[in-house]
C-alpha cells in the first residue's frame, strides 16, 4: 500500500482552511446579532448589524450545502 502524502497534505490544508473560514463566518454572525442588541442603546444601525449577521449565516449554510453536494454527487 502506498500513501500519496502530497494529496493527503492537500486535503488536510483545504479542510483546515474551510473549517477556520466557516467557524469565522459563524462567529461574525453571532457577533452581529449581539451588536444588534447593544446598537439600540448606543443609537447604531440595528438593521445593518442584523443584515450582516444573516448574510454570514447564509454563507455558512451555503458552504455546508456545497459540502453535502460534493459528498453526495
């Protein structure tokens, strides 16, 4: 049995980058929702914080759906 270490390293690298990006997007969405609550007290734009959070969550859902598509197809 021969292991293709270059391919294994490539898969590891792409998986690591995708995981960090997905967790980062989800974290930005949660931060956006928490800023929404504090923005009402400081007079900030609540709609902008909520929209940004929803965009981050939508991108997370799209990335998960694309991953499922790659596995199933």
